[in-house]
C-alpha cells in the first residue's frame, strides 16, 4: 500500500524511497517489530482473561509442568505482526506476495483450529493427526497448483525445475510432478517448525535466523546482476519483493521473542509454528531454493529427524535412540539447562544459515 507513495515523489521527493526494495524491507522489519512489542502486553493480558493457557503433555519433561497455564496461541501476534507490514510495504501487484501471504494464513488457520480444540478440551490433543495432516496436504496442494499456474503464464512467472546446491547445470524439470514435491516440502517444513517449538524462545529464535537468511536470498534471486554473478539458476524480478515478506517475518519474530524469551510470558502455539513453517517453505519454493532450505533450517531438520528416528527405532527394535524426542528434550534430560539448550541451538542455526549463503557461489 505504502509502496505506491512513490507516485507522489514529484510533489514530495523523499517519497521516492518507497520504490526501493531495500528501504521497504527495512521498513517492514521495523514495523513488524514495533507491532509485536506494542501489541504483546495487550495480547498476553487478553489471553489470560480468556484463560487461553498452555496444556502440558504428561509424558514431557517434568520441569515443563510449571509452564502449564502460560498464555498460548501467541502465533496470532506473530502472523499479525508479519502480514500487516507486508501488506503495507510490498507491491501488492506481485503474485508471489499473495501466494506467500495466503499460504501462511492457511497453515496458521490449521494451527489455530488445533490450538482451539486443545484449550476447549483442556488436553494436549487437538485436531486428530490424520485430519491435521490432511488439511496441511490440501493447503500444500493449493500452493503447488498455484505455482504450476504461474509457470504457464506468458511470459512464465515460475518454472518447475529443481535447483540443487553445488550443481549449477543439473536442473531437471519435474513438470506436474513438481506439485507433489512442493507438497512434501511444505508439510515437512511446517511440522518441523512445530516440533522445534518446545522450549521458551527456541523455535522463534531459530526461525528469525532462517527468515533473515531468506531475506538475503530473496533479494539476491530477484536482482539480475547478483543472480548472474552468483550463477543462480533462475532469475525472476518477482522474487525480490519476497525480501519484504521475509524481513517482516524476521521483525515479527524478534518482536515475539521479546515476550517469548526464557522464562516465556506467552507461547506461539500451533497457529504460530505451522504458520511460520508454511511461510518459510513457501518462500523457499518461490525463489527456487527448496533444497537449500534443508541447510538454512538445519536445526528444524534435525529436530524432525530425531522424532522420525526415535519412533522408527522404537517400533522396529523396542529401543530408543534418544532419551526423549524431539532433540531438544534429549539434551535437557542429559543435564543441559533450558537456556543453554536454546543458546546452543541458536548458534547452530546461525552456522547453518551462514553456510547456506556460502553455497551460492559454490555451484
């Protein structure tokens, strides 16, 4: 919306800055941070009034039982803080922006329903797993089909090729099969972020790092000179606008972290974790950095894989590989304090993000 202020630069020259993606990305980040900081106390107070408190799993670590009743569904604050600045500062004629925004809201809606049922039932059981996955796959199918439609426009606004890190010439075109691939990426990513959300400030801190990395990746992929220099397989001017969306996600994450840092005053709930997972997965698809997501979100991948390994091992052998899954609970049970687990996981997230950026030239 504010993007269009540059049309009045003839009367007020300074408004010309709204043409530039770098300015609008910074503005979106600051706006998102301000919304998170300003609305945080109001939301925490209202959630307490409505008794929207966290229900703790009995099989979880005993130290977490003191967190029961902490306001949850804070993901509503995160998504509001991210979507409003995006709509304010992005070019709303850009199709990529709408795909990313709608996908984020759709995944967030599934999480909202899950959180609502948990609160109503006073149980950690919300949506039945098969229904929850079914809705996630349905939304992912919608995103995949939207990308396929964009690839058929004239000129094409998207393509269904796969871009592999370290391989600049191996870019196979999947065609219709790409829809299935996109679905797997989105469902895995949304659930991986969800599984990481188990300690105060952990998921949102790791996500902020990933969002920062994808802010840079979006800008680079949408800049012809940078894309050519770094030999990125695909250039699209639409990609650059996503840096505003990612910048807003990063700002919203920091604003929420202010209230979610240890000891947390509010939890994001599934509305936050599923929404954020869907957001970063959609951006990865749109800018053709799908496989790089496994590096940028390395902590999310490790958390998800620890659950898969734990469940698989127990079903096949009756033995557990970890003290408890997801991985952050394993480290808690071997003696690491919660702040230490969070800090070390964030350090790992930063290392993963920095390494992902170095792969842009190693192609």
